[in-house]
């Protein structure tokens, strides 16, 4: 697992916009994405860590956001707001990279 601050400094985090299905509605979630696992112990206050799982059939397709996943790990994401994630996860419809601010 990597340190969040070091990962950010190295430029390994990408800003993304996730279109997810929450309560049957499309919802946009801004996040930072890392291809590597981030240690939650290294997050600053008001940052929240989640895992993106890829689909069973295609490891290049992001399928759902989970609180933590050991199977089908695709990336870790860090958000500024907490997400209420059901046990089955949050379905991902699309991920777009956005320009660093």
C-alpha cells in the first residue's frame, strides 16, 4: 500500500468524474484515482477511500465502487465526501478523466 501524500506528490493520482447509479439515478462523483492501493492511515481529514472493481469478464471495465474489495481490484479512489455504499456496491456507468486543477 502506498502513502496518499507521496502518491499525490509523485503525480500518480488522476482526477476523474465517475457517473454512477445511486438510488436509480445517475450521479456524478468527483474523485482522485490511483492504480495502486492507498493506505487509509495516510489520508488527510475529510478524504474518503474506496475501491473500484472491474467486471468478471473484462479487467479493463470499471464495474462498481466498493468500500473495500480484494477480488477484481482495479483502482483506489479518494473522494472529498463520504459515499453511502450498499453491500453490493455502487454501479459505475462511466469514468472520465478531468484536467488537474
